[in-house]
C-alpha cells in the first residue's frame, strides 16, 4: 500500500494540484482516515491533500504548507482522475 501512496503523493507534487483526502483514499481503496494515518506528520509534500469542504489542508501551519499550494484554484475531487492518470 505504501508504494501506491507514494505514487499518488509524487503525482500530486508533480502536477502541483490540491486533491481531497476522499478522492485519494477512494482511488487507493482505503478510508480517508487510513490515508491520513499513512501520510504521517504534516509537511509541505503532503499539504496538497485537503478537506473537501474547505479546500485546505487540515491542521497545518503556514510553514507546513507547500509554497505553491494556491497556485491554482483547481482541486482534484474525483478518484477517477487519479485512477485514470496513474493506472491504479
């Protein structure tokens, strides 16, 4: 599972686009809570994973957010986008 999570994290960092926890978890076949646990402590490379309601990473300080987090308003909200682009 950790390999698949790494693929998603790398992809999100490459495209520099926020993604909801729900979309990523569904694409991986796990719960959003399990994904949060697997990702570990807040850090810039995983700040792209956001709440579906606020579009913000949860419980992150400004210094823990990726510097380009708001470069686009686009947020991946569909697991299908990830499964199609990453062949999960």
